[in-house]
C-alpha cells in the first residue's frame, strides 16, 4: 500500500480537540505549508489515508474511539512512507519509548509552540520528499522509461546522457525545493526549465527573467514589484514577476552574475518564501516553483568571494547539468534536420537536403556556442542555398572564423601560457621549426577529419587546393 506516485506536501492533523486543530493548521499555513487537512474523528484516519496522498501526519495520542497508538501501529504497517509526529500531554519516558518503537519519528509534548510544530513538520516533509524521490529514481532507473515524454518534445535529442537527465528531471520536478540548471551558454537551459515546469504539475504561468546586468534596485523592482512613491518615477504601484508566477514557475537565468545584496534577497525568498515589494513594509508570501540557471562555475565564484556560500548550498540540492554539444555529437544529424526544417518553414520554402560530408565537418568542430551556434549556422546557410542542397561553404566559413574554438579548452589555455616554449620543447626535444609545426598541424587536422581533406582544410583555415598542394610537396610528388 506504499503510494509514491507523485510527490505531495499534504500534512494531516489528527486531534479530537477542534481548537488545537485550528491553531495548529493556522501555524503551519502561516509558515508556508498550504496543504493542511484536519480530522477530529480518529475513525476517519485510515479510510482517509487509503484514498489520499499524505506526506506527514501529526497525531494526537489520546482520543476516543480509536487511540493514537492503534493508528500509529496501522500506519507503520501499511503506510511506511508517511512520517508521523505524535502529540501528547503525557511525556513520560515509557510512553515516548513505546511510540518510537511503533514507528513515530518525533514526539512533542502538549502544549506545543507553533514554532516547534512548524520545525518538526518541515523536517519530516523533507524526509518524505527524499524518500519519495529515492523511490522514483529507483523506478526510473529500473524501467528506463519516461512517464511524461511529451514534456521533452521541444528538446531535440536521442542521446543517452540526455535521456538519463530527463529521468532525473521527472523525479525532482515536483519538489518544492529550488532546482538549478547549469551548463555552458547555448545548451538550452531555458528549454530544460520549461520542461521542468510542465513536469511539476504547476497550474500557473512560466515566468522567465535574465538577471545578468541588473543592479539591486532593478532586480528588486522587477522581481518583487513596488508600491506607489517607492522611488522617483514610481507613480503607480507595480506587481513584480514573483506575484505573476503564483502557482507557477519562476525561472531566473544567469544568477551567477547577481551582486551581493541581490543574492541575500534571493536567499531569503528561497528559504522563507517571503519578500517585500520595494518601498513596502507589508510582507508577502510566494508559492511559486523556483528554477534557476547559470553558465558560471558557482564554486569558483565562491572561491573568488563573489557568490554566497549559503545561497549555493541552498541551490545545489537538485542540480540539472546540461551537457555541451561536443559531448552529444550523436545528436548533430537530428539537430541539423530540425533547424533546417524550422528555417525553411519560416522562409516558406521546402526544406533543402544536405551532403553527408556536412555531418563530418560539424563533428570535427568544438562548438563553443553549443546548440545556439549550430542554429545560427543553419539560419545563415539555408537562405544562401541556391538549390535543393545546402552548401557546406557557409559552415566552413563560420568554423574558420574562430579556429581557436576548434581546440579543446586545455589547448586554448595552453596557447596563452607563458611556458608554451617549454611545452613545445618537451614534445620535440627542441624548439620546433616551422616545417615541423606545420607537419604536426596538418597531420592532426587530417586525423580529426578522418582523412577528409576538405574538412581538414577548413580546420586549418586553408582552401582545399592549398592544402592539397602542401600535401604533395610534403610527399615529394609535386
């Protein structure tokens, strides 16, 4: 009878005293726990659990009809995934031990303060969430299937690493914890965020904001809104994006660029789900689902002293790392065909075909701009095609324009290293001649291009005829 179908945050309060139920429910709702159900008749508890998803139960021990101990024993037997907190005016050691042996996770003596109750329920909600996610993750890994493949329709891929990422996204999307999407520029982080929004079951809007370049006042104004007269020019009150995202998802992109003051406000929003509109002393609550993104190395930013440690640890619970295009080059044919169709449709022309050598050319490229760069190449090449076949020339020109991007990151950094001379001498045993260096470059380019001289020439920034002449000279056949 263990039900882990979907992560739920419902808290069930069971007590025969209506006044305690009312004050406890209010305390939890003020603390940001919205889904709270109360039952005053203990006979209704087990039928309710059979038909509803409950994340945490708070159970009075002494009640008429069915005692709290009887209910606790049944829950431990049939609903092991529901953490139970016992409330009782009797706090003797024997009673506490008996409850713990029956499976209670916590024991609170009446009267319990609202803050103590809220802390206990939040802790057990977190345990329930982790147990549910672990169960879902195991099930996904065992079946290898997606529950909601339609949520990923906008992400073009057949890559195994991406499919594993989708499985993880299905598990964590329903969490009330923030989710951070990381990856290089151009990998499609916003598409991933939209998929998480669809998977989450949120009924509200998907609201996106790129926070790069925003100072603290602008960040606060756009996100939280302002009251009339808050600052010069604030002639009318304005609702912030966080209010528009109520019941939906707020996606904040490039959070690695936020300044210190804005980071502090974001941390409070994520932890307490509270904020103040600019110029207002009226505290507001948010029930938005938070998805954040960065192309920065946040741990390096922490080391540099430009990103808060506590904010990072608040974010890193659920991290979706989107791989760069160079790590999923098996997706190149799918992406190329997708962007060709997309561009042709926007131009109102039939989609042109492409030579098979084009895939080999693209596979030889490092794609520092990732999928966005490939899309830009296709957008340039399709209108320039003179026939039903796309020319490789626009792609060659784009690749040749930044030959350093063809090298892996380690090689690019080595090119700027002051000890480059020592490294070169370590390879040849002496500083190489121009002829030796040219031979190495040509051989390396041919190897990377799998012997295709046209692709190798593009990598070297040469015309094919020029490379052909150099190869003939090298072989002594010219």
